[in-house]
């Protein structure tokens, strides 16, 4: 057996289904005891689009691989999701222009996917998903000719290599060995391979239940507009299946110009065999009539944004809105600089807004936004130069991938790994300075602030030679567990020992923390740091009881 477009499509869908079914088990492999974005959920959400959008695809293997790669790139969440999406992007490049592929091409595609994934990581760590990918690809290349014409036998061999490599990850990473676990991301890749093999053996994986297809999505990253801001009330979206004479890219320029003049927030994608368009307009009928000149309407969605806003404002129940347009909305540059920041919690979001953030993407440790979320925010920022502050190490790679997709703006992604770093970076911004000067000043500001936080243990764990019990209080310094206590008060006192020289402190208290408890914590800090100015702010952030920014 060799692989054509249909079989590759169904292999990927079976792998995605298996991942959705196993995501909770993969989540439980997370070593770090702090509540986080969860590897299983991030990888499953990354693969999720193929389960709904790919089944109707028909075409050759190169076209299918390209479609899969595009879906995964836009939907990637967390570092594991980005690595996974780049692996499939590498596969698509090797399959480009091919009607079918055999084992040598498949092995070469795996190797190209591994190369793409490794290049995305500044300091690759062995014992992770990268290792499982790399060893699997290396062994696949060695055996490809032997299995030529028998993909159904070749993939079980690749799976066995992946499983063996995964079993060895605890010997490569001491933190895994200490916890008695294998790497979660590596396990996710093995699960995808398992699903692919199941398809090749005539037993494709289906979703265990309907709910498996609907992982919890993070909150929408964009805030609602006021009714008076809505000039063009009808959000109009459609996908057009092209007539034969318009097949190929760039064959619908006149429709593109029409859409641009029909309203605002226009997005237009002229693909080989379809057109995707989105526009806010006062006359959706004209848009659809014009689109019909180029082919048949495959999907149509029209929403009255004024009515939706009015219903929400009055407290009336409304149905959940349909998914946002697949392509982001461009905003014409109106100024030299703009900012995109990631944060959650009303107070935290307000803090970044007050400092000048143009777009806020709602997310953080438990809600890793997708590449698409970040891309939309960047493109909606009306500036020539956009500075992005991901404020979380698990969001940085997603932000970088989003920036690479932007062509009409200069985008700088700063490696801010905490909210205090992001805030300090914005405080250092100088609107009169050049881009390079600002980037250097903001980077320096990030290194001058101490980031501390307090949360709880999500599960029992042996971490960093400590026995940690579920629900114990954890004190983190620069995102690393420093203290394990049985009370928040004890934890706060311990955290103060790490910032004895601080002269300025911002104490953000989180969701579920009362004002009286926050004031009590402020008093503990003031007693331990008598010379410091301590500002108490209601951050409203989830997961973390307190976040501390200290200079």
C-alpha cells in the first residue's frame, strides 16, 4: 500500500481522534505540579481542526498535507502544539506536488518535519517530544527501502521505535526519572502514530464520545465593541467553491477589490480551489451576489453585531456565537508603535491597557491562546511596528509563529515569561526612540524585575527532590518552585526573603482572594520589607493567588 490524499487524510483524522480520546491521560503525565495549560489539551486543540474541516477534503497527498499543515499552524497552542504543527509543516513541504507517496518519501517527510521542529527551539532538550520525533525519523530513513510499497507495515515499525524512545525519556531527563513518568509531549506523538496505524490496519479511531470533540476553549481574546462603534452591522462570511475558470491562486482579484470597498474588517483568501472572505458590511446581499459570480457558496454566515451587542447588554439570553472568521482582520497603520499583550484577569488586563496595550489576548498559564488568536491581535493593531508580550514561556513560541505570518507590519516578540516582566517592559517604552533602542531597553527592564507568585499544587508530585501533596501552597520565584507550605501566610513570608532588597513592589491578588486577605498579605510583606513601597492591586488573575513584581 502507498499513501494518496484520501489515505493521508484519514490517517491524520484517526491520529487526531486518538489524541482527543487520550488527552486526559497525557495531561496526567505533566511533571510540573503547578496548574498549567496541559500538554494533552494543547496538542489535542492543535490537531482539533482536522476532525471537523478535513473529512470533506478531496485531492492528492501534497494538497492534503498542505491543508493539514495550515490548520495545525493556525490552531497551535503551547510549545508542544507549535512543535507538532511544525512537524506536520515539514511533512507538507516534502509532499508538495506529489500525487502519492511511498515509504521513502514518508521517511524523508518525517526527517524534514523533525528539522523544522528542532529549528524552532533555541535550546532543544533531549528526552522530550523532539527526541521521540528525531529517533523515529532516523530509524524510518534506515528502513524505508526495505518496506517499500508496504506503508501498512512500515508505520507499525515507526510506532514501535517511537514507543521504545518514549520509554527511555526518563533516562534522558532527571526530572522525569524522579517523578517516574515519561514525557507528555512524546506520549502525545506516540498516540498520534497509534491512530495512524489503526487506520492502516483497517480499524480507524473514532471519538470516544461527542464531548471529546469539544475541548474547553480559552475565553475569547477580544473585547466587545460598543454598539455606537459598529458602523457596518453585518458580519458576513462565506466560502466559495471556485468555478473551473477561476481555479488557481490569484484568480479573483476583482472580488477582492469589491470586498475591500464593501465595508471594513475585510479579510480575503484566494486559494487554489476556494475563496474565503469576511467583511463587516451594511449590505451582505451585495457581497454574496458578487461572490456567486466566481462559483458556488459552500458556507455562509451572517450576524447582526448590533443586535448581539444589545442582547448581551440587556442581559437577554443569546445563543453562543459562531466561530470567528478563519482569517485575521488587518488594521491599517495609524501610528509608529503598537502593543499586543497576553494576560488574564480584569485587573491585569486593565494594567496593560493603562500602559498602552492596543490588543489584549486573554490567556496565560491555564489558557494558552492559539497562533490564530495571536495573529488576529497583531493584525488588528493599527501600527507600523508591533511589539508582542506573551508573558508566559508556553506562549512565546506561539507568538513567534504568529509573527512570521505577518507581512505588512514589523513585529517584535519579546521573550517575556511572566506578567511582571511584561509590565516592566511597557514601563520602559519610549515613544520617541527607534525600534532597536526600545527593544533593548524593554529587554533590560525585563531582567531588572523579580517575578514571584503563589499558587497551589494541582496533584501529588515528586519535584526537584521535594515530596509535594495536592493542594499544598507553592511559592514560585522566576517560575520555579521555591517554597512548599501548608498556608498562604507562611508562603508569603518565605517569598519576601527572596526580595529583601526590593524598594518597589506591586502585589496583584487573584480571583477568589478577598480584599481583607489581600490586605493581610500586604501587611506581612510590609513587616518583612519595611523600606519597600508596596502597592496592592486587584489583578483578578486565575490560578495564582498572588503575583508579585519587585524591583
